[in-house]
């Protein structure tokens, strides 16, 4: 069994960070947050390379990354196909399983020591029934995440491997250093040897002799 350090209603920095995130989608008062969300929030800490969710199980956790890095992947034979790599300020869960209540096809694993804010499915549903405002907030967040997912899938189809690489680096420059190359290559659907060649594009080019004169 994974060793999970579970803190209930603790980690005030984590709670404040999540409160700020929610207010990007709709105004939430401190009282609403404390009345409806704080009682059902779990702050969970995982070590590096710990499995958070397993394929074959129904996803029960709505996870927001407070600190750290995690990936979502499925297995194709012996190969692991990464479909999401997310850092601080993002959600990561098996959305289809969470909403359909059917077994997930995905694993979720930490890449770094990672802190999550987690809300259980049943607790979330109870909150929705108790507050129209909270239900609307949840709908806005889910809609946004679906739009981002569709946009990424379209980019994967339309962009060349080189364009995908540059697009990703431009928007996530720190992840090139934080994420193992094999995970990024899989996520961007780029062959590992091609990914290695593209990495030179992120390095400053030396000035010519003429430029230094």
C-alpha cells in the first residue's frame, strides 16, 4: 500500500492557493469557501514516483496540484503512453471515470514530491446539491478543462512534431528541466531520438565572430 501523508483541514497555504484558483472562474466569498469546500477538502502529500490512481479502478478523487508534478498515462503492452503532464495550479484526474463512475484506463503518478488538494466524488456531489453557486462553479471549471483538452488534441493533429515541441516549450519552459525526456516525448507524440534533436532549439546559439566585433 502506498504511504500517503494525509492532512485533513490543514496546510493553510494550500487552501489559500486553491481559493485563489477558484476565484478565476467565479467570485467565491471566504464564507462560501469555508462553509462548503473546506470541510470536504483533503490535503494529500505523495513522494516522487508514487501512484495516485490506478487503471481498473473508478476514479474517486478530484485533484488540484498545489506543489509538484504529476503525469497521467495508459499502458499499451509494455509501453506507457502519457496523455497529461501537469504542474502547480492544474487539475489532474481520470475525468471520464470520475464522471461516468466506470473503471479508469489511466494511471496517475507523481514525477516529483507532490501536494494535492483532493475532493472525493460523493462529497462533491453533496456540495453541488447544497449550493447552486458551488454547482455552477464546478461546471465552469469542468467546462474549461474540457476546452483545454480539446484544444490540445487539435494541436496534436494539426501541428508537426517540431511545432508541437516549440509550442510546448514556449508555454512551459520550466518543464523541459523538470520532466524526464521520455515522458515528454511520449506526451508530445515525438520519437525519443527526434525529441533529442529538437532540444538544441532551446539552447542559446553562440554569437558569430562578426557579431562580437
